[in-house]
C-alpha cells in the first residue's frame, strides 16, 4: 500500500498529481495480484480457505484504492465516475455544472 497523507484535500496540485500517479500504479499492482491469486487457486496451490482470506484482503485494498481515487478526483474538480483507468476523463461523459 502506498503512502497517503492524513488529509489529501490540503495537498498541492503537484502533490495531488504525484499521489494520483502512485495510486494508479498501486491499482495496477492490485489487479496483477488479484489475477495471480485466482491463478494460484485454479492451480490448487492454495486452499479455498486461504483464497477466501486473501481475496477478502484484496477487496479491502481495492476499496481503499477506489476511495483514494475519489478523493483525488474531487481535488481536481472532476467526479470519479467520469474517469477512465488511465485517469483521463471519458469522452462520452461530461461533468454536469452545478445549478445556479
């Protein structure tokens, strides 16, 4: 798990960009680890009980990863549901302006 400041809402834009890049890299590591975990289970290298425990931890890490992505997205003024895995805004979704 990567380092995370206590309050990410007060970091500079440069720090937020660095945190976003770090979080994306962590997400890639989590996906790779999840695929390896499934492969280990399919090859019967771990028991179902071990798989369940490890999968539970992986889901908790994935939840934290998504939470961090949402915090960083709000720091940049864009909702996380409009982001692609690359961190770029999806071209088919445009943020809605707040009513005046």
